[in-house]
C-alpha cells in the first residue's frame, strides 16, 4: 500500500471518527435530558399508560446500546489510526499477511483479511 492510499484511508478514518463522536454526544445528550426531566420532578410523563412508560424505557435502553456500539467502533477506529502512525496498518492480526486495499477501503479499521475474518465469524460460537 502506497503513501497516498494510507493518507486517503486516514482521512476516511478521521471523518468516521468525527461522525461517531457527534452521534454519541447526541445520544448521550438526549438521554441525559430525559434523565434530568425525571430527576427534576417533572411528573407530566407519569400520567402515561404503563405501556408508554415501558416503550420509553425500551427506547432509552436501545439508544444506550447504540451508543455502546458506536463507542466500540470509535475504539476500533482509534486503534487503526494508532496502527497507521506506528506503520503496522494493513497487516492481518491473525495470519500476518497484508489486508487488501479493497477490504480496507470498505472497512478501514479492519484488523483481519477477508479469509481470517470469515474463519473467525464461522468459528465464533465454537469453543
């Protein structure tokens, strides 16, 4: 992989990182606003039907789960940026071979080549 390809992938990773940080902040702010409303004693929501309360709780849990997924993706992106800096980027962690540019263009934070990733996914439940 040449220097221009690495710079292009770094730019993509940084853009992805910014977008994810914005999403996580939005999700956290939305949930924090709801929690502050509950703590402040705004009881307007407590006249709701139990199903509505359950629906709100489900939505809150779903948003928190999404934020956790986004944080994991952010962690993977940060690791890819670190590998770029350390010149270890683009090498499969499983077999040591170079990860193809097509794969890295699709998933710039990938740590395994397609073959090793497929093998890992097939054998994930077998331990």
